[in-house]
C-alpha cells in the first residue's frame, strides 16, 4: 500500500505540473482530489502566480515534446511489464531525461505504473501487477500514447518445432516367426569368489591369467558350446564395488543369472547387490556355491545367509537351485550346466532372426589398428556386413565382425556376442543398437539426438547461470548492506577490503584444487571411475576438478591439456608411449598409470592429501608451577624472574612456552633465561627447581601460575572422502 500511495502522490504531482489538475480517476478509487493534493503536498509547492506558471510550463512541455523524436514501438501479444519498461528505457532516453527535468525520478517500471494509473486502470488490478505480469495490448497502447510515441502491432512468429527424427525399437514380432535361441547367462557375485575361474573351466581357457590382479575389471561376452552340443552365451561381470554400472548392464540383457558365492566366505556386499539387480530385473537365479573343496567351506551357511534376502533354496523348500561346485578343480560343473540348460528350456527362449537388427552395446573401446570397436549382444535380426547401425549419438556401417576369439564372422544372429568395426565415433556401453535403412537416415537420427542433448545441456547451463547470478547478487547485496551506514570514504575503503578478501579467498580455493584427466581402456572402465568420482564429498577440503575423460591411450593432446590446467593424468589399464612419457616429464605433467582400479584411487587420495595444508599439532613436554618471584638486575634493567618447580616432564629452553592461570592461557612465547641454581641450563627435569624469565617484559607473572613447555609438529591432513574400498 505504501508503494501505491507514493505512486499516486507522484502521479498527482506529475498531473498538476503537466497542466492536468483534474485527471479522470478510476472507478473505486479510494482518494478524492483534495486527498491527492495532500499526497502531493510534500513536494515543492507552486509559486505565486499559479496561472502564469502553469501556462509557462505548458509552453515548456510543448517545446520538450517537439524536441523528442517520436519512436515507433513494435508491440506484441504477451509482453510483460518489465519487457515494456526495458523497451521504453532503451528507445526513449530523451523522454527519461525530460522526466528527470520534471523531478519525476522513478524507474521505468514505476513509470509504467504511473501511466496505467492515469489511463484509469482499476486500482485493484494495478496492485496485483508484478514486473513479470503479462500486460494487455490495450494497456501498452495507452502507455505509449501518453508517452507521446507511436506503435505498431507485430504478430508473433510461431516457434518452429523441430520434427522428431529419432528411431525406436520395432513392435513385437509375430509369434509364428520366432525361433528357439540360446540363453544369455550372466555370472555375478562378490569379488574373488571365483566367477571368472568358473567361466574359465567351462571355456577351457586362461582368462584369469589375463586379468590384472586376478580380478575381472570388464564385462566379458563369450559363447560356449557344451559337450552336449548346447550353446550358451556367458557374460562375466566384475565383482569389485567400483563396477556397479557394469553389473546392472549385465542384468538388463540376460536371461539367467548364475550367482557365485564362495562357501568359505558367505554372502557379501556385492552378492547382495547382484541379488537386488536380479530381483529388480525379474531374472531367474541359479546359485553356484563355489570353493566347496576348501577345508573350511560351509555351503549350508551360504544358503542360510541367502534366506535373509528372500532367496530360498530347494533344500529349504524353495524353488532356487543351489549347485555345489569347485571351479578351480572342475568338480560338479556339469550339474551346473544341466541346471542352466533345463531352466532355459523351461523359459522357452525365442527370438526373431529376420528384420532390422536390434542389440545392446556391452563394451566399447578404441583399438589402435581397428579404430572404435564395440562388443555387442544381438537381440533381434541378423547382423551382416554393410548394415547401417545407430547407437547413442553415433552410427556405423559395419565393415568387419569378429567373435570373442578375434575370428572373422560373416553374420551374427540373436544372442551371439560380436565385435563390430566401422563406427564413426565410440558409442557408450549400454547404448541401444538399432538398424536403419540408409546412411542418410542414420545421420538424421544422430543429428536429432545431438540436438536434444544440446537442449538438455543448455537448460542445465541456464540453471547454473541463474544460480550463480543469484549467488553473486546476494553477496553484492550483503556487502552493500554492511556498509550502508558508513560515509562515502569509509564505504569505499570497506568495499575495497571486502573485494580484496574475496579475491584472496578465491585464489586460495584455486590453489586447493586438483584438476584431473581420466583415460581408460574401455568405456565401461571410464564409466566406473566417473561413478566413483561422483561420490566425492570433500569439496570443503580440496576441490576435485574433472577436466577431461576419454577412452584410449594417453596422447599429446592430453598432455597439453593437463599442462594448461596444471593437472594430473590418471590412466586405467592403458599405456603411454615412451615419447609421451618424455613429453609429460618435460612439461611437468604427472602420469598415474594403473592396472587395478583401487590402486588408482589410492594414489588419487594421496594426491588430494598432498594439496591440503599441514596442521600444527602441539605436544606438552613439561609443566612447572611458579613458587616465587624475584627482581634481578640485568645491566640497568630490572627483570622479573619466576622461581619454579618442574612438576611433570621437563622444560627445554629451545622449545615454546605458555602460561596458564586458572583455566585460561594468558601468554605464549619463549623463555630468555633458564637457570638451575646459578648455572644457565638448556633443560630442567621433573622435581628440579629453576628460575626463568620470559620474552614479554610487560606481562605480569603471579605466584601459582603454571608454565607449560610444548613442542610443535606439522601434521599432514587426510582427505575425508572414502571411495568405498
């Protein structure tokens, strides 16, 4: 209401000065003319000879208006109050200057309010108007007329909606066209429970020997032909905590999950996670109780542990099969295979080998001789050379296909794992593969997906910009309020001090940051590392700045980028050419190359800790009580000497001291002299008496004070972030 009162007062005064003493008041207006004059009364009153002044003012107004060039404004439907204000503020600066001459110094938005009040707009409607309120076209026209300007109505051009060019999966096929297919079986479980060894025994190959540290760190897709002639596609997923996304991806494309649990270890964290993924995906489970050949193996304990997670084995009256095996010695593996084949027959797995290809990217990598390569599972159709595929934001014309043994393939049907060459860029693991009719259609799909990604990124960036602007405005407002009551000189000094402190703080924050570049051998590994980096929660200690990430060996571009940001390159399961290592050493770029993921994060934590400032730790060495005070002449000065007895530890003259009185420490500094009897000494032990003088002549020591001797040591801080392993 106060705002409206001020507005009405300014409007009344403006009308009087413009020679309109009786403007038309809107219906329901709560003030009469006498009250309006009272509202305008705080302003400068008209001098004597009112009629003469008003006539003179009219002439001045006429002269002013003729001097102002008439502007032609383009108005449209849906303009807000603030948009109209900005339009006027931009195009009629001379009018604003004229209003300044008339002592009507109000912002453009308030000027619009005044004009609307003169036009006779209902006061209740006027009170509800906000800067972002949409104005009616007739209101805008009246405001511009009163301002002495012209307008023309412009139709808003309709926003052209871009046509959706994306491609989706085909409708379900005709059941008559379906043919039986081999099952896709995913092996899951906790780290080091023998998943890869089990698959190794089934394939009769040495997979484990190829894995760094003996643990799986990728998804492996293999097609195994059993002695009975049955074919099964196996997916081996990592059990390490870092590879949660890989396990989830494996669960989504599988028909059956074999959950490997070590009989000597029981149900562990990743075992539970695998169970949850299987239950969420509604995939049937077979329990493989491994390492039953060990002396301390207890398969019954494993089955009881599974009961806590709603997995009831057949031994306890449930429907989940539990097979006791020894993957290392090959015991009872055929029973596991038979259970898998039987379950696949019950599921009646079928697929459509005709039509357009559909599949899923299991893993992707950049090969030096082959370029971008993906490992995929075909789920529908038959993949052949020359097929045009789309996955994510890239496409491929299939040039070559290989199986898991790098043997060339001419075609790949449903459930067959295949390595595909011919991609324009590297797709991400988990992307859906869809076949399209032509390269032109593939490019349309990729363009559309890139456009949608750009729009999403634009919206996210806009949110960040708005948040930053709000943060800066709040900081500016706070600074201004803090110095509002100061004089101009003091205000300027205070604001300069605040700005200097902010610059120093930002400089310190920049120093306490670790820019990093992540490179990995395959997309899934990089994904796993990024997922762990997303859990970083120690920004208050040291900022972790991810500059770049990608797949492939470290290149010269990576070195130059790391040099620009003073960053560190972390490589997982990749190598760096000798020339790249020499370039990195020359430019001072640290390279951290690791084959095992938890060792990479151990070194990352060490690098973060090295960025943190050391903290000073004080250790009490000795304590003494002041028993008496003496005045001793040293040259021409009298020095106070405290007679003390060491109660605990020892006093060392080379260390630091502090004085405690009651519960408060009142002094901290050094001791100038330390004597035992008449001898100058460096140390005084427990039970001995001594005299000492401190370096502060103005401080008054009293009998009963306690003097503590302490040492200082610099302790390295540790980052509080826990990656989870």
